[in-house]
C-alpha cells in the first residue's frame, strides 16, 4: 500500500481531522468560546482568531449544506414514492465481488434483486428475493432477453446498478486487441445497453435511480492500467450526459443518476488469482504504481442504512459501500476526493 494511504488512514490523521472538523472550524465551539471571552480579559488577538475561525467554520458548514442540496437535485426531502420491499433492483456483475456484496445488502432491505452475470450465482447467497439471469452484458441480445425475464418475473426495475467490470493489468504495448475490445464492451458499452432496456419505464413513471460504478481511474491513469482508465473515464462521461438528459430531454427529475468513483479495489478473485501481487511486483521493478487494497465487503458495509421517506444528510466519513444508500432520492457525482464522504439516507 502506498505510504500516502497509510498516512491518510493513520490515527494521527484521524485525530487532526477530528480537531479540524469538531473543534477548530466548528462555529458552535468557537462561537461559544468567543461569547465566553467577551466578558473576560480583553485579549484582542485571541478574539480576532476566534472570530476568523467562527466565520470560516460557518462558511464551511453552509457550503456543505449547499453541496448536499445540489447533490440531492435541490430537494429538501427524499424523492417521493420509494418503498424498499416494493422496489426491484438490477445489479450487473452481481455473482461475486462488489456486486455480490451489494446484492446481499439489498436483500437485507427486502428489495427484490435481479442479478445479471456470466458467472453462476453462488448457492451460499441464494435467497427468495434474488433472481439470477445468465447474461453477457457485451451482447445486446443477451441483455434484452434477461431484461424481458426481469420485467416478467419481478416487474419494472426502479434501480439499476451498472457494476459489471473487468480488468487485466497490462502495459500498453502488451495489450492484445481482443481483450481491449472486450474490456470496452464490458466496462463502457454495457452501460448504454442496460440503460436502453430499463430507463424508458423509469422515465414513464418519473421514478428510478441509475448508479454508474466508475473509478478513481476515471481521473488518474496509471502505468499498466490505460485500458481500464479509458473505460472508466468513458463511464464517468456517460453518467454526466445521462444526468443532463434526464433533466433537459426526458423531463424526469425523479429519475436520479449517481456515479461512484472509488479507489482501487482488490476483490477476492484478484487476490486469489495473483493478479494484484504480480502487478505490484512488476510496477516496483518497472515504474511507479499506487495501489490501495479494499476488500469488496467494504462497498456494502452500510448499504441502505435507514428506512424510507426520511430527509437525507451528508455523512463525514463513510465507506464506498454507502453509495448504494444514495439509491433512494439522490442523484450525485461522487468524486475520488469525496470517497469517504458519500451521501446516504439518514
């Protein structure tokens, strides 16, 4: 793991962050101290410093609330009409890794889940609320067939998680053309295919949420990951265009769009296959590469953390999994820098 990540996760950094957010730039704390000093010794320097900290803290607080409001499509409350047991979610790549963790969390909420994957769904995770559809997301015909089955068996989905993705760390001159075409179809083109199947019903009902799983690689391209970065940058661009079209073209303000840009994730499959270790070794020998390892369970640790219909808040430090908690009533862009500050329902 990069030393930068070790520092960012260290107790010292957490303590400094706590002091910064809870004490120094907390307008309640600094304002209270300022009031108490008003009747005490006349120390102009201390009072001036406290006044500055109070003003900055108040500005930061108002900025965070405005950001929260913007991320929630300028709503003061959750989007109407959501009831978890009545919702249907489609999760691509839901048979393993991140997708499976999301499915399990949805099931705990009582949401009916359709899993679209080329891998068989594990028997250990089978549940009466989960339907598995063998589906190759690179094939429009396969997706159309699976979509027909989902709508027939469960009803029109109100949630779409475009999670399916592949990667094979390899340097540019070593990348075979067939894999390059495959990763583009899985990580990028499948978003169009899935959205074209499920978005029309959402627009008609003016209710839905489409979540695009992108990556920090959307912003930072690293050696050995050009193919992956290109596909994830495309996914981010797709989300931005989709969000704009939902408002300006389809006039469906309650159909929301969220993009998640997490850090680099090592699922159990990658660790077992040795890809991560091989890439780390080659990177150390041939060039710099920053890798932060997060297991997939972290994605869904606090997924769907609360009941429906409540006002939504921003949380100060949440894992990437809580992006799934934005499903109901949120449409936002979750930047890499905001990775631990995702919005959830409170």
